[in-house]
C-alpha cells in the first residue's frame, strides 16, 4: 500500500489567554505513513476515529476513540487518556486503556456521556453528593456533557435542580433534561436566582469564580460542594471568591477530585450500566461535531470561549476504513464478513455486500441522508465563496457598494453558519440511523447463528436415529442433541426479546432523529428569514441617485446604518433556539387547529373563538 497522509495537531505553545488556532495549536500534514510496513515492534497500529474536546484542553491534548489496525489480534476499538491528536500512531501495549464493547451507539458517545465526561459526573456524584430526595442541587455549566449528566442523576434521585448556562439554546436543553430552574447567567444574576430558589444543599461546580462565590453565599448548612472544574480561571485570572468564610460558618464540605482517582472503584459499574441507559434514551445528550482533524484547534478555541453548543467532538475518520485495512492484513473469514458489511454501508453495488432485504431500505435512507449532508456542506462552501466575491467586487465599485456589499457578505456568513449547523444536526441524524442499523445487523447475526445451530441439531438427530440404544456412543450423542436444543431454546428467547426491544428502539430513535431533523430545518429557516430580511434592509442603503457625467458619485452616508444592521443580524441569529419539540401553540405559526381530541394532550389548545365564547 502506498504511504498515506498522517495529519496531526501540534500543541505549539502554552497560551497566555485563550488558545489560538495556528499559534497555540498548529495542524501539520507533512508526515506520511505506510500502514502495511510501519514497524510495530511488538505493539499495534492505531487509527484515530473521534477526539474529545474538553475545557481542560487549554494546556494539553487528551482523550479519544481509536481503532486498532495491525497486530496479532483482530481490530478492536479502545479509549483512554493521553492519546495524541494524530491520524495514525503506534502504541507498545494497551496498558491503561480499555477495549470498548459497543452496543450500537455512535463512537463519539464514548468520548462524551459514555466516556470520561460521563464518568466524571457518575463517579463524582456517587462518591460525594450524599443526595437525599427533596434537597436542592445547583449545577453550573449545566448544558455541558458533565453538567447535563449531573442534572439527570440528581433528578433521578428526586432533587430540585437549578441549572445555569451561557446561552438560551443551552438553557432550553437543560429544561429538556428536567431541571426545575434554568437560567442564562449572562442575562440573569446568579445571586438573584439563588436567593429566590435556594438555599442549595449540593453545588456541582464547573466554573469557579463569581458563580462559586454566589453558591457559597446561598448554601445551606452542611452543604456539599463538588469541585469538578473552574473554567473561569483557565485562560486568565478568575474573579475573586469573597465568601470563603461561609465554608466554616455553614460547615460546608468541599470536595475537589480528578475522575481518574475513581476508575478502579466505579468504572466497571459505569460501563455495565451507563451505555445501556444511553442507548435506551434514559440518559440524554447532545453533540457539537467538528469534521476533520485540521479543525481541532478551532474546536478547542470554541470550547474555551464558551461558544460550543453541546459536547464538542472532532470526527477524524470513519471506522470502515480501519476494518478494510485489517482485512488486507489478516485475510480471515471473520474479517471478510465484517469488511463486506462495512462496504454495504458505503456502496449500492448488488451482491458485493452481505446486506439483508430488511436492511436495504434503511441503508438507502442512510445513503440518501449522506447526500443531504454533503449538499448542505457544499452549499455552505459555495455561499461563502460567492459572498466573498460579492464583497470584493463591491469594494472595487466605490464607497457605497463597497460598504453595502460588505454588509451583505457579513449577514450571508450567518446563513453559512446556519447551514453548517444544519449539517452538524444532519450528521447526528445519520448516527441515530446507524445505531438502528447496528442493532438490526446484530439481530440478523443472532438469527444466522440460530440457523446454524438448528442445522447441527438436525444432523445430530438424524445421526442418533440411526443408532441403536445399546450403541456405546448413543448416550453422548443424545446429550449432544439435548444441549443443542437447549441452546436453540435459549437463543429463541434471546431473539424474541431483542425483536421486541429493537421494535421499541426503532420508534424512539425515529422520533429522536426526526425531531432533530425538523428542529434543525426550523432553526436554519428562521435564521435564513432573519438574514434575508436584514439583507434587504442593507441593500436599501444603496443610493440610486443618477450619476452626473464627469462628476463623482454623491457622498455616501450609510456606513452607520449598515454597521448597525450587520450587528443586528448577529444578535438576532444568536437568539434563535434549536428545539426538537413541537410548538405548544401551532396557531401562532399559521397552523389551523384540529379538533382537540385528535391532538396529543400537550398540543390541545383553544381557538380564539373558543376563548371568546367563554
């Protein structure tokens, strides 16, 4: 195999403020690697699939999900800490890392709620919260992967939960998790909220600074403070904490911890239960996906400045390429079956892949959604190019067109961002579909194994029927047949259970992915409407007074108005909130009401006439 590019993100320097892409972190793709011949020296070759972007990455690189390509063992997926931000690398052994047994979740989930962030919430809450039903918990950064998980753990134990975050979209997400009180700390005073809703018994601290100060002030006696992070001080000097004496006066228990300290104590319990709860929809999560290692530095900067919309992950590569590479190396039947299945996920060539008739429609759907995703990405790229060309042409045509068309480009970039956001949601939609496909494939495999067992049982029964009862092998043959029949009965039970569970999973998954799809469409359209209206207001500033021969154009005076309109576009677009839930008042958006009995209870509402008649 010819050498391939081996891109990497280099941690170039320790930042003095926020990390800067191209300075703090530098992407380098000058290296190449031959996947077939790179020396392993007893170790194994790894391909990076997904990387986790977390607040503590301001000064280091860390975790991700990876797949083994070459060793003496079949390929596996692993997760651990301190993996390099690089497409391929060699590891001497797996000491300190964990082999993941995926149950149909996207791999990105294993660096989020099913990985270190989820472990942080689970382990820290279990060790330190001493939670009692009816108590009040306050969670800062409640829309992040750690905070969101803590909210759900607290609600499951019957606590009142207060959550804070830095945007209306994040506030809406916390509300969807069941938090009782949610607020945007940028527009509402933390002190005022805690004064009204407290005192608090448990504070899960992700931010430190003034939020910690307010929590100390409004804490109950014997409150527990779980100090998980202090992002307010990661990139400079945090605001001072003035209420430290409250720790003494109120006998507050304050716990600082690192999740790694509790791996031995809680990890087995976590992996046995948490991924299953996520797959069943009992633990909710959202992701902010960046595609391409070259953009990992930008993702780090986005997280540090608080502009990420959800748990930030960087998708570096897809799993199927690792499987096919391993196939070339091992030539095993097991790997061939796995590889051809992966090919089915990316090909429509009949007969090439082992794809069942029942899965064909789902695979066509996944392929169609991929085309939608690629079209959105292409449209965003071309709109960016067109907007920049428009701006440059305007600059060359005079002050008036230079100013207005620069403003038009500025608002068009908000639409580009909306398209990119739509594409991110579209990628999430496909991951939900792939999770259903994985469950379908696993069920098909179970049925195939059952069919093989039945063939073995039929052969054993036929052989036994030809034996006389005094044959020395009669009893062993009968025992073998009975064992096969027991296995078949057990497998039949497993198949029926999985069929029922899969049926429920399909419905919940379809509801989730279509909620995301329609919510993303609404978000994009609302932003597009704002961009179009503000764009029309900007072009209204283009003066149309006739030019006089031999004289310059009249003096242009619209700079202040176009600048205001461009800033207004930024403000208005930032206030558009994504929601996968239907509107509680469909009539407000022009949908005529149906009789109330035909609507779900949450959508039953009065018409204007109904209200007037009462």
